[in-house]
């Protein structure tokens, strides 16, 4: 029996693909039901009340379980229900141990894995910091293998500030509703998708909102000509460099340049970093509701000085500075992670040596969606099934993954050397490579296997 850690979109996809191939599994999740971070009532969720999907419903949904008709960019409450319905439809829920935290995953001499779990305290205990104690009962279960699908958006990246701020410092992971900004002078640091959303939220409650950015971003609207932006294009395959230039020109025509709004223009080509899917932040910058600021240079008390020498006083410092992948229940060496911001794994999931340990969902790509991650889960489930059967296709993949490098999955893009870009891939290139491996493994399957 395999262990699946996590019941967010990736964990559910893992469970579903193991189920389809008749591979027994046991799921573990800290919350009381499916959805992962998309359940805002999950005390480990980093969502805020205004959060919506930033890719369109059609481009994100699981192919075998389409979302109900509705808005192009559903609210997080709709997504929570979608995952609950997915788990119920495929009868995944009974296979999970809910309210259970995985404390340790360790290899055994026979190649299996010991998974030690403890009951997870309820929300009130989590908020108060009253977590498991030394006398909490622990259970160790031996599993044939482990699929880690616990997510990478839990541990906030807290940068070192250039001084001591005596107002309130909070990370976007803590943010839920804009009432925390009521009457406050707010500085949002960072302008990824969360930073842009939160700055827009703050406009309606704060006394002042400033936005500090170190580098330029490409800003995309959610709609062009009434259609979700990510559904446009793709009918004609263009050379990478040409597509970058043409799409950047289109964005400039529709949105203008970031410098038109007081922000730095990007000094890199389009798609070499994750774009910001938000036009409202530019709207509020253009209206003067949000004041653009440069990088932080110094902080003293409640006074922040910026790179251009300007300074201002603030009550709240909101750090929208992203997350660090963290898997506290397993030694980094078992993930082939000795240095750098991310483990070195074949196709971002397969350990070069361990054939029964997989890190699931540690990949980002524009437009990948949950179906793209489902393809990763399908590959892993097929590999498990075929390796156990001793097929030539599985042994061939076993030999290839020893080299770790996954050629071609970045599509020739020169991604910025940012931590989050360390596990970034090019959607079409990655899925093409994964599908090739799936087809090889499927060729050895008995007819009708995995069709339920």
C-alpha cells in the first residue's frame, strides 16, 4: 500500500490515478476534508477572502471532472466545493485519514517506508499555537512507497529587512480580510499575484497604500475582448522568440507599459518570470490610490527609506514575498536536495535512486492547471504499476531517471534566477515529455487497464 500525503488538487490527483490502476493507497491530510489550501477554513491555508483562480476555469479543471458552468475565474469557495465533489465522485474520501499530520517519513532496509503520524489539533489549537505535545499518540505505518503532495505554498519566505520596523509586520500568508488595514498606512512589499490582489483590497480600507517593487513585471488582464486571456492564442505554434515578442507587444497595446504607472519595466523577456494576472492594480496606480515605491533601503521605527532616497511612515508592512518549499517530515537527502532552492528530480517528481518515493506537484508553468499536474500523477502511477510488473518500459524509465536531468522541459526559456523559478517548466514542453513517458508505459499495459 502506498501513502499519499495531502488532499489538495495534487494529492487528489495522485489518489485518483492510483485508484484507476488498482494500486492500494492510504491518504493523510492535516485538515478535516479535501481541498488543501483552497479550503480557507483549513488552518494551514494561505488564502484570503477575495482570492479567485488566476487561470480560467476551462484551462485549469481536471479533464475527467469538468467544473460546473459559472464564472471564468471562480471564487475560492467554489473551488473548495469542486474538490469536495471530485473526492466524493471518485470515492476518494474514505481512503484518507483526516485530521492526521505526517510527522516523519523514513526509509526501511527492505525498500519500504515508515510513515509516522500524529493527530492534528483543531483550528483553535492551531491558532493559539497549542500543537501536539510529547505525549501525543504516534502511529507508524509501513508503506510500499510514498507520494508527497503536501504543497509548496505553506512556509512563508521572510526576507531580512534593512532595519527594525516597529509597526505591524505580516506576511501575505497571514492575511485574510482587508479590515486589518482600516485607517492604516500600508506598505505592500512585492508585486506577485498575491501582492497585487492585497494592494487592491487595501485601497478600500487603508488611509494610504504604497507598493514596493524591486524589479519589473509583465501585467496581464484577465479578459481580452470578453474572453479569458489564457484561452486566446495557441492555435498557431510560433517560434519561442517570436511568441515572446508578439505577446509582449499585445500586452503593451492593451495595458501600456508598467512605467506608465510608475513601476519599473521588466528587463527580461516575457514568460521568463511568472506574469501578474491583475489589471486592477494598474487601475489604482493610475488613479493615485496606490503609490509606487522602489526597493527598501533602510527601516527605522515606522519610517521606511527607499532606493531613490524617498521615505515615508507606515503602520503596516505587508510582505508579499512568496514561499519556500518545505517538507519538515522527511530528511532532505531522501529528496535529492543537498543545495539550491529545490530538489533535483527527474521531471520534477522522480528521485534518481529511490523508485518508490515521489515529490508531487513541485512544478509551476503558465497555464499548466490541475490537468497538467494530473498528467504527472498518471505517469507516477503507471511507473509504480509497471515497475512492479517488471516491464521493459518501466526498466527503461528507471535507467533514464538516474541521470536526473529532464531535457527540454523548459522549452528554451531563460527563466530568471529566482527561487520559485527553480522548479518552473514550459507547459507544452513538459507535458509533451510526460506524455511520451506515459505512452511508453501504457504500451505494456493489458487492454482496458486504468479505464475506470
